[in-house]
C-alpha cells in the first residue's frame, strides 16, 4: 500500500528540484547545476495489460544544450526481491523511449533497506549475468545528519530531507530541534510547506510526535513571523469576523488540535469580533477545540449571513 510517508520520500524531489544537485553529490554523481527540470508521467506501461508505474520521473535538460538525463526516483520501505526486474524494465523503458541516459535513485529511511537496495542486482541464468542493475541509494548511511540550525537554515530542502531520512535514529530529536529553529527564522510559506512535508514524511514513528510537539508549543518561533504568529496578528489587525474565524481554524490546525464539523461551523458562523479575537488568543494555548468556547457568553451574537 502506498502511504503518505512513501509519497513524501520521492515527491520532495518533484516539488523542490534544487535538492537534486546536493543529494547527487552525496552519491558521487554530478548533475548539471543549470538545468531545467520537467516532471513527467510515472507511467511506464506499454500497450499491454500489465501496469508498470514509477514513483517519480524527472528529466534534467542542461541549458547548455547537452543531452538530458532521465531520473527514476523510487521510495523503498523494505527489501523486495521482485524489485530488481521492475527496476531493470523501468531503466530500459526510459532510455528507449527518451533516447538519453537514465539513472535510478532509491530513497530509503532505514539502514537495512538501504544496504539491500544498493545491490548490485544480477539478472539472467546463474552462470551468465545478462544484465546488472545498480541503483543509486539515498539513506541513513550517506545523507548528512544536520544538527546545526545555521546549516539547516542555509538549505531547508536538504535539512528537511535529512530529518525524514534520519527519523528513526537516536539523533532524531536533535535533528528536529535544529530544523525547528531554522524554520522559525524562515518565511511563512517555507515554514508551512516544510513543517507539513516533514510531518507527513516521518510516518507513524516516535519522531513524528516529537515534531508535532515542537510545532505545537511554538517555543522556537517567538517574533519570527511564523504561520501561527502571522495568522494571529493578521486576524487581530484586520478585526474582520471572516478573517479572524479563518485565523482561529488555521492556528488550531497548525498546532494539531482536532476540530469537529460542529465546532468549525460554530467558529465560522460567529459574528462578534471581540469574542472571535478572544478565541484567536485561546487558539494559541489550548489542546482541545472545545476549550475555545469556555466561559462564552450565554447569548452569542447572531451568526453572520452573506446578505
């Protein structure tokens, strides 16, 4: 089954192609620094009923006119003896279809899988290797451990990818803390993107809760223009019911506080700016959405209408 963690492990390269050059340097492979990156369909199916699909397929086209390079990126969570044949097919298909070299990158988040994925995988009879598949592997053994907030701040895509890769290591809390500090110094869009990306990419492991706690208490972000702070301040400054209600919900979601449909409706249909601002203040501190309404006036203002 394809999980959100699986998806995140390869989609980060689609959404942040600047990560390609530094990660390939870790692998000892040089990619052109000045190249356009195209995200292609991952479908490697020909006119046959058997479906074959890669996780991510990118085409790097150097701007100097050099031949492009195809990148097949696969996220792998466990050893799988059937993968070698599939990977050989993918590589041959990409080269034949596009007329240019193809590389296979396997992204792993545990040492055992990374060692297995490194291969090489020999195909053919036992006494004659017809074909050998040699994946490039990114995993805990070669992705750097980034413990310095200054270093993390300089390269947020790599720092986030490293945090995902080392999520099971003993260094995970320190890695996450360094990234939290770095994101606290970043712009709102980066904070929002990388914090959610990392939470998804960590999957269901203890490090995910560690990250959620860091995001929830917000202690690394005072005065740093984070999403929580800016949403709060924008809602306060504008004083508009719709904006403030949306800010209340966004703060709660950013902090990981569950909000039921009934509670969301109560927030979004309320019309009293003073009470909404009070709810916005509370949203920064509470752990349950129901606590938002504690000590609410017995008669709340009539819900807003769109008239």
